């Protein structure tokens, strides 16, 4: 801790993050949820954490139209390094799984109009036990810059969360000192909440991070996804109010195309992540994804809600039994995105009768409502005129609501 304080004094004041990145939530691929720490390249060469995996995913992102929709980051997670640093104290990729080196891999991405993200940890070791950045912050920032990395996901395992209020800004300072723009992805608040049981200073976090994790890792299950949605609905510390161009809350990866969610539940996650102005980081095997799941990830209307330039994060308007109503202001004057979530898992769809006022649409002349996923026009309604929806169990109604002149 004393070393960090001395470095801060020697470096001068660490100014707030202003790298011009993440003006809208970043989009791309992140390997952890689907591929974890698979090191068995001998028996499972297509799925192990290796340069082959990231190159093959990148090729699909380009060939199948994901890049053109905004999915530009290809992010490596834990388990990429060799177990020891080199003689100069520098990180080095595992030579068997990344034989061409990280700079070669970043050039592969850049040649295809993509960006490369990498993972490290604030502590002595990463969560999987690989070399961490503690006491090597400047060295690692310089190494990543030399490799032309574009995003750093900075975890917090095997560290003291009490040091993070100094350590994360210090890493941001060293990244900025390289002169290369890094999108900085922080796990800082997740450890403040999870370990210290405190409400983080989200204003300070946004000053130093482009995106930040607030909660537990997502798992491939509806229970996990719903717990995250509920946590965001509670909005402790008003972290939703801090989100906007340059800095966004990150509820973790997308499960769309994986194993644990039904078709409707995958639409829920994608729709709610769009509403919450979340990074859209796919974590599935895009080489094998089913067409119906690909269609969810490539839905231009839902992506447009996520990428709205206002950058507002949706908040939960109210919760009544198993029904949740969420509201997100959009950049076009008076236009809203509305999500109505049915968390009930008991049988038939829920029949819900509402009027525009009950979904937060207060335009005195009424509104036009259009369902987003399938672009179905619901109708024009006066402020107290009712309409009825049918929402599947663990399903979502997502809509744009445009005020009538």
C-alpha cells in the first residue's frame, strides 16, 4: 500500500479517464463463460485457450456479419500466460498455446477490423493462479502497449480490496502513460461489494474505468441471469445514474447460444442487457451457434437500444409480483425503450393490461408502441387507453415508445 502511495506522489495527480473510448457500450466476444480455462490442446484443440481459438472466432465474427453490427473486440480471459515471467519480469504468453505471440495475434485482429482484449489481475496471481500484476503495473501496461492490445480486463483475485481505490487508478495512469488508448475494464466495485460489503464510489470508478463489474460472475443458468437483473433493479448506490458515454456498468457476458437458457430466456438476457446499456460480450461458440440464437445476437433493433448515443441505463420503474417494468430514455426527444419482464415460470403466459402511464410514458397526446424483437406495431394509445400483452413465462416484451405530436 505504501509503495502505491509513493508512486502516486511521484507520478503526480492521476487525472480522470478521458480516452475517448466506450462512447456507447462496447461489443464483442469474451471467452470465459463458454471456454473457461480449457488447457487441453492435445485432446481438444478446437476449444482450448489458444491463439487458434481466438483467430477462428475472429474469422466467424467477420464472415458472419457480427463485426459489421458493432461486435469488434475479441477478448482473451484468464489462463493465457506462461506460469512465470521472463528474466526481465515481463509477462509472456504460454509458448505452446500462443506460439506466434501476442503481438502477432493483435495484428491478426487489426487486419480484420477487430480489436484484441487481454486479461490480467490486480493481485499477486490471477484467479486461475497465473502471474498477477501486483508490483508490475507499469511493466505490464508497457508490455500490453507493445503488443498493441486494445482492451484490458483487470480482475481482483488474490489482492486486498482495500488497496483498489489506489491501485486501479494507478493502473489506469500507467495505461495512459503508454500513449496507447486502452478500453479499461475493471472488477474494482465487484470486490468492494462482494468482499468489503460496502457501496462503491461509482463516480470515482467512472473517472478511471470505461466499464466495470458490480456483481458475481454470471453462470450458464436462468437463476444466475435473473439474480443479476434483480441486483440491477435494486440499483444500490445509484450506479445506474453514473452510466453514460465513456463509462458503463457491466453485468457480465452474454449467455445467448450456450446451454442453460431457453429461447425466451436468451431473449430476456439480450433485451435486458440492451436496456441496461451493458457491454455486449458474446461468450458462446460462434462457430457452432444455432440460427435462432444468432438471430437474437444480430437483432439490429435491440442492438440500437443498447447503442443509443444517450447512453442512459434503464431503471426498474416498478415490480409487481412476477412482473417487472423497466424504462430507458433514448436520445430521440421523448422516445423510450420499455421492457416488461415476466419472471414467473408456472405454465401459461401472463396476460397483462396496461396503459401508457403505467409504463412511464407520460406524453399528453399518447404514444405509438412497437415491439422490438420482431418489429410488430402494437398501436397508438392515449395516456389512459389500455392495451393487453401476453408474455411467456420467463419471457420479455421489449418495445420502443414514441410520443405522438
